[in-house]
């Protein structure tokens, strides 16, 4: 079975692409103004509008805007699931690239668009237009980082994220994660929400779902085994969470997301 591919739709006069969580190397010139929404933390190196490459670190649930004509070279050994939207309602202020733009309203819009794409559901034009407009407006009104978010540096977040990814099959708790970095569970929860826009519980579920989707699409492991190895109590538990969060039945993943 082949690796997970990108998904693409055209709706409400916009082009929408969902890129998978995988290593990548990209080199292109933007043909339209666009918004990118990073569902996962990402890091690597890029050169945006110049020949000078520099390290980058993307905050999960954050946006980037790329103007028409901007030269982009980017690579990452880890990648991350990424939503890319371009079309007539996307306007890039001052024609410049910006990244790590946060706005809580954008998260709901991006999750809804991803749900349509994963479920291969052609959305109603008005509903799609509303979600895309919400993303477009969100980049113009970035949220001001809370004090707790300033404490949660990209290095600290990566330590926590790696601990989660390395122990998905285990019984993960906020208290246990907090103890590893020497803070209280309540402070870690506040900092995590302020930094990433989601609770540690939601983040852990999203990572379990992403790992499960990858294994379902790229291996011959039985769904029961996959559910247990990513931390769900049973196949039925995994199925229920996947349906409620992604609108996707595990039995359809090989048809929807692989070649």
C-alpha cells in the first residue's frame, strides 16, 4: 500500500489542498495569494522571497500567508498536516509573507474544511465560502499571545510533543507530562492551550488519530492492533473518535487516502 497522498478540491472559487504529515521538500513560486494552516508543529529550513535559507518552527494550529509571486523553498524531515487555501477572498496585507499567525476562530474553520476533505464530502458552496472567509479574516486579526504562551517556547513544546509521540500507546496524563518538565498540571494546561489553541487532551487525541490514519493507509496491520498500538482502548473506541472528530470511518481510509 502506498503512502498517504494530498487531497485537493475546488469549491466556492477557491482551491483547497490538504497535505499529509510527512517529510517534504518544496520549491515553487506562489501563483496566487494563499493561506496555509498548520495542524501540527513543524520545523525545518526555508528561504522565502530570498536565496538565504534559515531555520523555521511552526506553532500548531497557526497560519501563514504567502503573497502572489513569492518564491518559496522549504524542507522538513518531519513535516506536518497542512491545509492550503487560495482564491479571490484571500488577501495578503502589504504583499509580504507572514507565519505563526494565531486566531482561535481559524481553528474551527480549518477543522471543518479538513473534515469535508477527509470524508470526501463536497461541501455546500455557502458553507465552504463561510469557512474560507473565516480563515481569511482571521489572518487579519491575529491573537495576542498570552503570558503562558510566551513561556511555552518551541523547544519546550517539542519536548512535550516528543514525549507524547513516543508514548502514544501508554496511559498519558497531563500530570505526568507536567512532572517531566517540572511544572504543575494546571499551568501546563494553560500554557498548552495558549500556545497551540487546544488542550493537551485534544492534542493527544489528534496525534493518536494521525498515527492511526497513517498505519491504516500504509500497513496491513488489523484495525484492532492499530487501535491498541496508538493508545485507544479498542477498535470501536478508535472508530467512534475518528468518526466524531474527522467524520471518517477507519474502513474507508485505504480508499480515501492511499493510491
